[in-house]
C-alpha cells in the first residue's frame, strides 16, 4: 500500500450495518508512502493507523476521488 499526504483512506465496514469510513491522510510515517498513516476524519478526530486488507487508498486527483469541492 502506498499513499501520500492529501490522499484518502477508505476502510470498508467489517460487519452488516457498519458503514465505510473515509479519512484524509495528513501524514505518512513510513518509507516510500508505506504505513503507518496519520488520519483525520470528518469529525476532526485524528488517528494513527496501519490499514489492513479492508482498506483502499484513494489517490488525490484520480477518478475515484470523491472529495467535496470545498475540501479541495
């Protein structure tokens, strides 16, 4: 997994009824874009994570980028 500051991390819900979570990557702490990542969620909460196989990086500026216009 490789990410850069400004990318988004999508983590799929693991159980029925649990929603996907999206967070902005605000800092990459590993070498060459590798985890761990410092994440910021929409509610302002920050977390340090090494994502697992249930997570996907959405790179900034790609077709999968679903950022709201005011977040760009």
